[in-house]
C-alpha cells in the first residue's frame, strides 16, 4: 500500500518506509510544506517494490518495522544501482543502531519525533543528502568522461607508435637494400650500423604499441628484445659472440629508453666488432641495476680492451653518438681502465628533470 501527496512532477520525491500510518501522514504533511512529495510504503517489501519502479530521489527509512528492522532493508536499498540516498530514522537513542546504519550505507541518522523541529531537521538532512548524491553523480560522470578521453588518447598514441615503428622499419629496409647493392665494405658497415641505430629507436615504439604502454617502457624487456635482434644480425662465423643480459624490471620514460637503447647498441656493436679476434667466440655482458634513484648500466667483455684516448678505429661517429647520448641523459659515463677487456659504465638519475 502506498499514498502520495503534492505535485510529484514538480517536487522532490521522497519514499518514507514505516509501518506507522499516522507518522507517514505527518511526514507527508510537514515535508510537503517544505517542497517535498512524500510516498509511503508500510513495509520493506513495499518500499523495495516502489524503488524498483524508479523515480524516487531519497528515502527515509524507519528502524522498527513489522517483523523486521530497517537494518534488514538498508543493504537491499544500497545494493540497487544508482540508489537514492537514505536517511535512517529511529526512536531509539542507542548509538550502536546509528553506527550500524551508517556502516550499511545510510547517508544520515535521525532521532524520530513529531515536532516541527524534527521535520525541519529531516528536510535539512534530505537536502544535504541529495546534494552529496548530486556531487557523487557529477564526479562519476566527470571521471567517466576523463576515462573515455584517456582511452581515446591512448588509442591514438598507440596508433602513432605503430605508424612510427612501421615507418622506421621501412627506412631500415631501404637501408638494407642499399647495403646489398653496395660493394664498398666501409659503406656497407656504415649502413649496417645506421640500420641498427634505427632499429633501436623503432623497437621502443613497437613495444609501446604492442604493450599499450603510455610514456614508459620496461627496460629489461626492451633490452632483451633489442639485444636478441642485435645478436641475430651481427653474429656469424667471423664473430661468433654471445650477448648475456642481466637486468632488473625497471620502468623508464620513453625518451630515456630511446637514448639508453642507442648507447647500449653502440657499445655492444663495438664489442662485437673489436673485442675478440676473428673466429674466436666471446661473451658480451650487459647489466642493468637500480641503485637508489639512479640506473646503472654496464656493458663489458673479456676481449682486447679499449683505450678511449686512442684514435678511432672507424669513422668515430659511434664515439660522438655515445658522448651526445650520455650528455642528454645527464649521466656519468666512463670506461674502467682496470678491467681485463672493456667495461663501460653509465649511471643516470631516474628522476624526471634530472
């Protein structure tokens, strides 16, 4: 059974769940004067049935009902999707009831009465509850808009990374074709090194695209992919070397990953070309470790060694690239003169702007 008063289309609609018809009539009369349209439900089942039809803005739920309590009904109300706010009312001053009601999802708690002050308090509590509900809805809507915009931006960025990776792959293929048509070994080596540098950059964009990452790349996975491709392209009977990677899972900003990839690629390429005599297998080790707020990268071998003060064995472009890339990371870059072979160490800050 339910009754209503007021213009339901113009007023705020309140559902009053209580088995006391007299109090329900008083609630309709007094809240009607304050701009509310009150519908009465005499039981929890009737109240839930009315809520199922929709159109209720808030609920005043009494604690004592016939054969049940409001605490039995409250979880059913709060389980409804986009449920209206609930003001819990009782004649008992037992604070444990208030605590239980608030924990179960009630927006506010009121001690019942029949004075004008009580209905003023109910009206104020309803207005505050409705304002909080409106704020929650608007916040949820804003968050949904932000989520949709973020998803769209991530999708567009993934497509950009995909296109960049494809374009760089095409450039690499053109360089490979040019290399196959060139007879000059110096030119062939230079084109091959250029292709590997392009691949170091393209590999970052492929990983950003395939992993749907935005703004950062996991260093260990990226270097594993890069070095696997590098070993496959450089290893032959003349240089039967093996690359061993030991790296912790550290996320790094995209621009720093690209720079790091170029540095590691240069150092490993140099080790492949110059560390060991032709036909002698050797190991090239890459170690990545995090220390406090810095990343330390070591590339080392057990070969002939390298004197950074000696003249460049090739064009010297690789050395200039290493110097420029290390500077862009604001890193400390040095060779260990006491190492048997060549050991280069790069240390740079993981903090943005440093």
